[in-house]
């Protein structure tokens, strides 16, 4: 039996301590990562609850419930940050990607704890594939926030649209990697490829 709460405490405790002595910007970045880990922990509870209420087995929940729960839970800390602190679009977009990275990190650690560390190939596929998927979904939401949040009449509809897009992409990834063999390799390589394309396209634009 895996006690993910204990894993969460071990990971978050040193990050919280170092936040106390770091500068504001760096400490805020670490807090976003902690928020991502917290979202992952809460997503596990919420997904299990909905799976029990709907009498859905874990395989079907991976495709039907988890993508929606996880993407919404990743967005909630950022929504709080935007509404309460009136954050600017740039810091919100960066924070969303850090939340996604924290989420993926905690999920990978839980996977490692549950399945062991003997199979290096599986861990590489899991670490890079799933990690890239969460970051790509977070980046989609971040780009949506950056482009739409300054227009009040687009905030609600646009935010709902980009979250639905992220949920759909997440669910498609889970379906593809749910099968062994070539499908698993293709599904894991796809978000990594998208992430590389994002890097090549967006970073030159931000430097100009």
C-alpha cells in the first residue's frame, strides 16, 4: 500500500522551508511547484471519490474521470492567484507551467514508489512522456490565459475553452499510452515533440 500523503510531506517540507529564505520571485516559483504537487494529491482523492460514486473501474476512470479532475485541479490555484492577487498575465502563464511541472513531478514519484525502479526504460517513458504531457497541457492553459485574460468578455468563455482543450488532450494521451507496444511509444513521444515545437516557435518570439 502506498501512502501518498507521506510522500507528499517528504517532498514538500524542504521546499516550504527554503521558500522562507529565498527572494520573492524565486520563492513564488517554488510555491507554484508546491501548488502543483498539492493539486496532484487532491486529484487522487477526488478522482477516487468520483470513480466510487459512479462505480467506474480504475481503467475507465483513467480515460473518463482523471483527465478532467486533474486539469481542473491544476487550474484552481492559478485561478485563485489571478483573482485574489490580480496577477499580470506573464507571471500567471509562467506559474501555470510551474504548477504543471510540480503536478507531473509528484505523480512520477508516486508511480516510482508504487512500481519500483528496476525497469529504466519504463521509467524514462513515464518520466518524459507523462511529464511532457502535463507541461504541454499546462502550457496550453498558460497561452490561453496570456492571450485571453486581458479581455474581460473573453475570460470565462476562453478559460473554459482552453481547459476543455487540455482535458481532451490529456484524455487522448491516456488512451494512447494505455496500450502496450508501439502505441505506448508514439503516445509518449507525441507530447515531447509538441513541447519541442513550442520551444522552437515561442522562445524566438519572446526574445524579439
